[in-house]
C-alpha cells in the first residue's frame, strides 16, 4: 500500500512546492521508504543559483521522518517492506539518510 501526495500534504506542515515528497512506498515500525521527483523542478524552493545543494537532502529526510511519526502515531504499521527498518535504532533519531540518483 502506498500513500500519495495528497495524503502527504495532509500530514505535513509544508504545502505546495515545499512539500518535497511525492509518495510513501512502504513503512514499518522502524523505517519508511518514500519517492520524490521534486528535485528536478526548476522552481524548487530550495534551489539557489540553478543548483540544489546536497544539504537539501536533509529536508527530504526530515519530511520522511515527520510522515513516519504521523503513521506510527496513528497506529499505522504495515509488515516490513524491503529496504525499510533497522530495529536496533531508537525512534526519533535520524541514523542515516541516503539517496539514489536515477535519470528518467
């Protein structure tokens, strides 16, 4: 089960172009996996001098963390998804953030 942008905007304080995530692909009690294509937008709100700095990835991670918290607070836990979850990590900590760049 995935959650679309409309669901995301309803659960984040950010709206419009500052809502950076497009879809929640999967989650469990320990992690979340999201999809975003907003980094390609020429009018991205964090873009400066035609570039989107790598530090902006932290905002993507923070929004994913907020969505994960909203899902857990609502009692929404689904079975473990591939690539999601690290049971040894205490909740509330950003333990890692990674990106995979794919040209489409």
